[in-house]
């Protein structure tokens, strides 16, 4: 089973600190569970960012300008892009990109009804590679990159700089609007990633269920537990799946041993100070222009313009 998931699973589980990339969360069941997470009281980022967009979409649209192509890498559900598109003056096209093109075709149907004159062109991407827009899209007009949800926080600092550089390299890109989650109280952060309802736990454990479904591994989900912790030194929330006993799992013909207490590191979510993020973006060719935050300074939407060489 030479899929990217299979390769990553076997590679990750043979490391000293077992790990798996968070992009593999999002099969159909994982995407459904994440949508549930965004509705939870404990999980503030989605509703907070939506609140910022609802209040400030006009200002953001003015920054992006008229006659613009809106590109959303890692689009998932285009709910946030809809708010921007509704406020923008004569947007020329919307190009959402994601690892699953089939998902995007379905997710963009409501937008096609709401914006019948808008060119909507979903495309497939993998953040590990250069981002190539569908043919002809970048020639329509200046490209504005929209990257909400604090997805940038899932990357290491080095990886985030690399991704920002790949955004810079997108053909005809001129502006960047990006959502970042801000540093805050440890208890609030840990509760957001370990909700009382247990939905985030189910989301994390679905990685093992996915491996059982797709790769015929034999993970016993009841012998693993989800936990999240905020590392204040590194400025990140870590999610893990911890083995509750000594056990051996069959993974693609390999016997993978877990000691009691050993974990699979499944996600990092870095939190930022605004000035620190702006400095990092500048190192990748983006000049800070504007900042919008919510009244409690939980989350920020940051605007940048491209620094041309």
C-alpha cells in the first residue's frame, strides 16, 4: 500500500519520538469531526476569527483591492472566504486549494450559487511542494492569498517561513491576509485542544482508526488516549496519542512496539505575538500593512504586501 499516508505512518512510527503529520487528520471522518470542533464552546479560534471577518471584511476588502483573484490554500470549508468575497469589489476569481479536490468541488457549490459571475477554480495542492495555480488564473489579475484559521501554526518556525516563501512565489501574488492565534493563558489553550465533550480526542484518535480502515493496521483505539499540553517555552500546543500499556501493533508488516506512556506526536499549534509573526513574514518577503484583532486579543488577522526584489 504505497500511499503517502502509508509511507508517513511507517516512517513516523519508527522515529525515536513517534509522530505523524497533521495533514493526515483530514479524511472524510476527520473533516467531519473538525467541523464539530469548530462549534465547541472551548474552541474559540473559529468563531473569533469569523467575528473579526464579519466586523472588518470591508476594511480587508479595501486592502485587497478591486479586480483581485482570491487564492485560498488549504481551503477546507470556504465559509470565511465567502465573507471576504461578499465584501470585495468585483473579485475576478476564487481559487481554493486543498489536498482533496473532490472535497473542494462539493464545498464550493454554495459559492457558485451565491456568486454566479465569479470564476471558481478549485485546485489540488500539498504544502510540501510549490503551489501552482490552475492554468490562466494568475493572468486574470493581481493575486491575493487568504490563509485563515491559524493553519500556519501547524508548521515549525522553519516550515512556516518556507510556506510563506512559497506564498511569495505564487505567480502574480501581491497581498497576503493570514489568520494567527495569539499567545494567551495556558489553561484556555489546553482546554481548546482537549474539550470536555471529547470531540478533539475523537478527532485525534481517528488517525489510528483511519490507519485501521485504509491500511489494515490493528490499533486498539481503547488502549490509546488523547492529551494536549501547552509548552510555554516553545510557544506551542502539542497533541499526542499516548499508549496506556505495553503493546505491539502491526503496521504494514512491521511490528511497532509501544511502551506504556509512550506517545505519537500528532500536531503542533504554535501561538504568536503579532510583532514576532510580522518579523518572520518579513524574512520571507512580506511587509506588514495592517492588523485586525478581536476585543479580547485572542486572535489576529494580519495583512501584508509583497516585497519585490
